[in-house]
C-alpha cells in the first residue's frame, strides 16, 4: 500500500521514533517546569502507569476518504491499494497531535492522538505540513469524541489511543480493528458509545506551555474484536500550544 498525504508527519524524538513521523523538531518543554507527564489506568484489575514521554508528533491526514478507479490529478491521495486510489476531500485536513509514553515495565507502551478536522484555509502551511496557529482549539475542557476510523476513512475526529501492555498478547486501540481501509473488522462507529474521555484541566504554565489533564473510561479492541475495558483512567501532559518555530512557512 502506498501512502502519501496520510503519512506526512512532524515529530520530536527523545528516545524512540513514532510510526509515520518525520525528523523535524518540536520545541522542547523547559526543564525547569516541574509538572511530570503521567498516564494511568486499569484493565481487568491490572494497573498500568506511564510516566516517561518518549516522543511527540504532529501529522496531517486526508479526511472522508473514498475509492476511485482512476487517478484524480488534483486529488488528495491517501492510499493506493486493491487496484483503487483512495482520495480525501480536496480542501480539508485531519490534523493530529500525538504523545507517546513508556512505562518502567519493558514492553508497555501508550500513544494518544488528539485529532481535529480543518479546512486547509484555516491552517498555516509549513514546509511540509499544515498546522493551526495554536492547539487551544483541540484542547478544550469537556468531553471529547473518538476518532474511531483513524487511518481508514477518517470521517471522525477526537481521541485515538494505541496501547500494548503486560499480560496482553497483542496491541489494542480505541479504533475499529483492521489492517487497512479494506482489511478490517465489521464493527461500527458506535464502538465507544459507552465511553468517556473528559479534559478536566487546560492550565497555562508559562508563555505557550500548558498542562492538560483528563479522566477517561473507554474500550480498547484487538484485531479479533475482543474488547478490553479501561477504567480509572488519568492523563497529565505538559505541552506547547503553538506550532514549531522551525516548521517554517511558505
């Protein structure tokens, strides 16, 4: 499968790289800020704690993706697979901010993405990516939706989580299971109808640096559609709210 627009990304790499991320840097949080990133939750009475941020990233994807049997010269190509060209809306972008955290337990990894749809005219164009002037529109106090078809049709926006953990044989996510837009589960977009992800605090620390806190209870699925219920979820992340200064503009 060839991926063009959907795989453009910009990342900050501390120790490990995120999938679908470029090598440009995002401004680092000043060392003197003492707030510590932390994510914790339980699955089947097993508690998981992540308190080491391994990488941050921003990315662009096409939205409302549909198949075409022919090339659309001015189209926004997302995928090419199964003798189809898959295009998103020409003038729109799904923008995402992602945070990857690790645990002290080897093999436990957590990645959360906050995604939002934009018209391209609402975004600033950098050397590689489109980005909003700041992320405050993405991080608003209150209940968040879930991007359940991320990297498939991309018709939804909101929170998306990837997780691997001790005692669980394969990776889990909040999205509809599936390898691709075609090889996928038959589960529908209501898989998080009994879930909740609430941003409880968006607090300015200094300049463009904010602390974000959230509580959550939600569903994770493996590739076989098995459900794992996440309970007592808590998130705290300290982050910059502005686009990277070295992203440039054209």
